[in-house]
């Protein structure tokens, strides 16, 4: 039986389907400005992420046209505090959301 880790070698090998978006949460600060280390259990879970890959979009059932996803790889996004399907690749954890679950795109 093949395990998930043997199938997925990198995040680039994972191509979301339909209107799904693969994201990776931004890492929380591990140290304060004064140099004090923050224990992992006390680190804040950030609701910001970077889009790793996005599916082509969803097909409109009445017109047959593809409605593309509203984000693309490299975009910074705001995530809801819950939801998403976790995907573990090596030591890194990613999340799969549908395009409509993503709250906002962060413009810099």
C-alpha cells in the first residue's frame, strides 16, 4: 500500500482541481523583538497564508464557461479561523480551501 508521503514529493507536484487553492500559513514569530523565545504552544496561529497553487476554476452550469479562481500562486491571502483540508508534505503542512472560502486577497 502506498502512503501519502511516498506519493507527494513536493508542493509543486500537487495541482488543485476545480476551484481549490493550496496555501501555506505564514510562520508565527518564534522570538520577541527583545530576543525572548516564545514557546511553540504559546505562538499565535496566523490567519494569513501564501498561495502555492490554484486550480483552473469551476464551470458555470448554465453557460459552460470556466469561472477562474480569484487568486494565483504567490498571492497573500486572509484565511478563516477554521476549515481547510490539511495536506502534509514532508515536514511542511499545507491547507486546501475552495476559492469561495478564502476571505480576502492581501495587496502589498
